[in-house]
C-alpha cells in the first residue's frame, strides 16, 4: 500500500488534529451535507463539467449550480480550469473522490442493511 493510500494508525486516532484541519474538514462536510451539492460532487468525481451541462445533469437552474460551485470551490472541494470561454469544474483530487465514495458506500450499508466491514 502506497503512502497516499495508508489508513490512519491507532496512534493517529489518539491525537486530536490541529484546529485548522478540523475547521477545514467541518467546512467540507457542511458543503456535502446538501443533497444537490452531493449529487454535483458525485458527477464531478467522474468527469469535468461546465455549468450548463452540470445543471442539466442534476436538474436545477444554472444560477443555482454556479452558486453551489462557488461554495464548493471555496471549501477546496472542486477545481476549475478555463477551456476557452467556458469554466470547467472537477472534484479536487483523490482524497475528495475517496471521501465521497466512502460516504455513499456507508450510506448503502445503512440503507440496505449490509453489515459494515473494517
């Protein structure tokens, strides 16, 4: 297992993270606590989207998508790049993708009654 894939050790779990890290994590979770943003993030984990395409995929108005994306960007969950005149968004890095995958997998266990695994 590579260093980036390592799970926290028992010793890591026995120390409270620094306040700045806790605050940033709470902000990220707060952003993901909205169903629309979670759906958008799920799509952004798999591909890049511009505002119009993402609005169509989640079924909400473009201005609402733009507002959600601005919040997600401020929280450090999405990145944006210019493609000509378009702004194209994507989930920011593997940590964010793994966080979403784990959250949805945990929800699947809860909803379906499948037992948890370590």
